[in-house]
């Protein structure tokens, strides 16, 4: 399937939104309506780019907003940016999420002993092509890191675009070290230190900071896909309200939250516009010299 994006509001402002459209220009939910698998038999999954590589704006699927547009995270009334931690510039991969997955905040993972973070599974796409906000890439899974964030399990699944020149050579996590030496080490360091400039401690990585293999990562994806299925079909009806999730969708058969494109709320979504973007903070020009070893 082909997808398009509809962006409204000034980029880098709290009003900015990127909606995902189908081929007919109709808004769909990236959380619920894009299938997890592009080709399940071949192990090809759909991945939604929230944050293009080298950029700093902390964009994310708005899980609580109608039709789940991508927006910039806001804290204390200010849009959020990730600082440049030397030698990194912004995010060092295309960062985003798997559709139709959900890290259940009531489920305690037996390996990490922490509950889920109430979001779709995070994805780090390591191919050479820089994506764009709202892009849907087809990827294959290579492995994962298990970040522990505020005592919650926050999986970071490592994938590569199936069209990348190295895709045929990368089939499991150990292949990344062979063909992209240094990337996993840099990824681990980035995940540990990126919050330090904001006054936060070094992040914890479970499993003794090991990069987990493809088999383990696929197990995580399948489990969180099942959690999403129970959410979207109301098998756990209280969770939608308790965790401020919007489950409106146009494509999930059997979901009591399925709506039509003629739903009145659809007509209230603005058409695309080209408002000038807001200036980014001058602090984004600064290097922060920190280390997980300090």
C-alpha cells in the first residue's frame, strides 16, 4: 500500500501535526490502520518514521489524539528537542515506531521486570537513506536494545530498510558489527547519555547492555502486537480510558472503535498548509560533552 502525509501548522510549534493519508488522500491512523506486516511470510514489516536521522525535534505519534497524527512532544509548554551529545548530531538513525504494537503498561515483562510504557514499539532504522516525518518504510528486523526509562520497559528495535544497499547482508544483529562497525556501540552510548544535558541520569539498558538478536526482537514485536489486538478489540476496555489512548480507526475489522471516513470528526481535520516553520533554539548549535562512564 502507498501512503502520503498531510502536514498542518508551523513546524517546530505545538500546533504542528503530520497526518498519514491513504492513496485516496483520506486520513488514517498510523497507530491502528497501517498493518504491522507488509509481508509477514517474508518477515517484512511497516515502520513509521517519526524523527528523520540527524534531526533534533522530538516528534512522536500522538496516541491520545484522534487519528493519531505525529506531533512534537511538549513539556512545560515548550516543544522538545534532543541536544547534540558529542560526537552525535541529533538522532543517529531514522527513529519511529511499528504500527499495531502497544507496550501494555499493566504487563510486567519477565526479563526486564518492568511494565510497558503505553506507546507503540520504538524502532531505529539504520539504513543510509534519511527519511521524512510520516514516511512508511518497509523494513526487516535485526535485533533490539531494552532501555529502562523511568522504571518502564522501552524497547528499541533495530531494523534496516529492505531497499538499503546493505539489506541483503544484514540478517541478524551480529551482521551489523561486521558491515557497520561501530554503529551498535554508538547506539548503546547514545541511548545511555542523550538525556544527560537535560539534567537526567544515565539511562539503564537491561540484559547487561547487550544488543539482543533478531529472534528475541521478533518475540517482543509479536507480544506487543497481541497487546495491541486486545486493546483495539476492547478485550481490555478499561485501558483505553485509563491510559488516554485514542483507538479510532477505519480499517480494523472487529474493532468497536472502527469509524467511517464520513465521521464528522474527519471533516474537522484541516487541509495541508505551508506555514513557515518556527525558529529552532540556538542551543541546538551546541555540543554537549558527556559520557556514560563518568
